[in-house]
């Protein structure tokens, strides 16, 4: 039986007939590395391979040609190199364990995940881990810091620097002797003297101006009975301005041969020897009446009177808190009653005192002004 003839095109190209050539063989060495062996020699009588010296006279390096499919040995060679490196590292660790080496390093080296083991390559530079296997140290990755974390760290550092600068400035302002109090100016004095106030505020001299507060000034001025309350103003670099509001005396209380000025609360603010020196009414009962309910009822009434009306009063008295009575300098009487509606009573009394006297024939001058019911005042 005769064999079929080979086509002329295959004979000219030197291609082998299907089935006349075997694929390349990859063999495994003893150390576990796989190598790509050369393809077997063509069978006797087979046509030479295309791309070989027997065919075209040229061979492309690194590639094996076949009649059916070209096979690239590069991936197989790369895998073989990786397997060889892993095998060498395992043999080295086994040798160190056999020599009594520390197990922690081996465990840490085995725990390190490398791009070769995971099959994924992360961007970033590599950094060795202390105590790890030197063979695997180059495979440990140090990831770059995220931009958000860098911005947050810079913001914290900037905020810390600003706080430190502000704290330093505050410390300089609070404790610096450059802002020490050297001059104290006071206004609002009528009863107290400037000498008394300067003596009371002497402890503030030389103290840093930012450390002086209103409570401290009020405590120092509390020694003076004339001072009701005070406010302060700091005028750098070394001036302190103190505004004083004094107590307002509303009556006189006889004390021996002198008269004591008292305010609505019964605080004794000043003493005079001549009663005519102060245009204030005298409260009957002397200093013994100070602090009692009747005394407080009388002073509450006197405190709401306008200064012009208060100056026309000669004395004040009461048998109870509901029967306050005032006497004018000309001897006329004011029936006040209790301390209720005292502001309205004061306005009605002022209107009655300023009214023109009656011009009716036979009309007697008014001697009594009754404002105990301010909406229905009575004059007699």
C-alpha cells in the first residue's frame, strides 16, 4: 500500500506533518524547580521545523516553534526561579532550626506575606522587619502615609504651635512688670476723700494690670462705709481707673452732740456736728432706732423722695410701719401711711407742694397733706 504524497507547500516550508512532532517536555529537578527541556528530535524522515536552521536558517531566542502552536518558556522559567528561591529559603530555615536557632524568627519569617506568596504586588517601598529572615526582609512593604492623615497631623501641629504662642503671650501680659499698676484714678467721690480711697487701694500698686479685677477692688473699698459699689477700667500700660458709687444718706440720727448721716439700709456714712450743714430730716429715736422695722419703713419712704422735697423735711417719725408721718420745715405735716405705692405717693406729694395756694376768700392755708391714699389725696 503506498503512502499519501506530501503537499508541495509543506515540503518547501519545511513544516512537519501533524503527528510527526512532539510538544516540548518540562522536567522537574530534584530541588523542585521545573525546567523547560529542549524538544525531542524530530522523527526520522520528518520535515524540518519552520524557523530552524534546517528550515529558514534562523531561530528566535527563547521561543520554541511547533507546527501547531508556539510555546513561550518564559513563564515556566519565572515560576521555576520562584520555586527555587522558596525552596532555598525553607532549606535555610530548616538548617537554622537544626543548629538550635530561635524559633521566633522563623515564625515571624513565615508569617510575612510577600507579593510572591500572595500573588499580588502592592505599590510602595520595601522595609525590613526586625527579627525577620534576611531573605524575606526585602519583601516586607512599607505603605505610604494616607494624605488625610498627613493633613490631620499638620493641622494638629499647627494648632499646637498657635496655642503655645498664645499661651506665651498671655503669660507675658499677665505676669510682665511692664504692665504694673503705677497710677490709680478715682471718680464719683462726695462723702469719702481721695486720701481715704488711695490708702484703701494702696495694695494694688505694682501689681500687673491684667491681674486686677473688680471683686478685689470692691473688697478693698469695702473698708470705707461711704462706698456702695465700684467698677474699674484698665488703661494700659499702667493706669487703673476706678468709678465709685457712694451710698446716699437720707436722714440724720442724733448721736450725742453730733449727727450721723445714714442711708436707706441704716449704714452710717458720715458724721456732722452742725445739723444745718446737711439738709436732711432727723429720725426720732437716735441710733437706738437704727435697724428696727419702724426705722426701715421711715428710710424707705425718705429714699423715694426727690432731693428738692427731701431737703424741705425737718424730721420723720412713726408709731408703726403703717403710720409714717413727715414734718416740713414750715411745720406742715405729711401723712404718708405705709410704704406701699411709695413712688406714686412721692409724685402726688410733689404736685401738692408745688401747687399755688388757694385764692378763695376766707380759705385757710394748707397745714396737712394726706397722701396715704395717693389716688384720692386730701389737704386740710
